[in-house]
C-alpha cells in the first residue's frame, strides 16, 4: 500500500470519527426544565452542565475535522494523482 493511500484512508477515518463525535454531541441531553423557586432559578446549573458537555464534544469534532482536512491536503499536494 502506498503512502498516498495510507494518508487517504487515515483522513477518511478521522473524518468519520469527527462525524461520530458530532452525532454524540447532538444526542446529549440538555435539561430545559427551569423553574423559579423562592426568588432563584432552579435547573440552570444542570442546563449549563449539558451545554458545556455538548460544547466540549463539538470542539473535539471540529478539531478532528481540521485534522482530516490537513491530511487530505497532504495527500493531494504531496502525492498528486498521476
């Protein structure tokens, strides 16, 4: 197997992993049941924790997408098609 094919398969694997991470981020439950209790809001901390978890996994997926793009550029520029 040539180096071009290895890098090409690697960027496909990284891109699919990024898609998997974005899917995981999309199914994270974010509680939206906010209620008022004795002058304060109840449930905001749980909602914030859900958004933070989604943000972390979205950022990881975006970083993996960037790596996939860089691998694709390396495969295309370093090993141009014949």
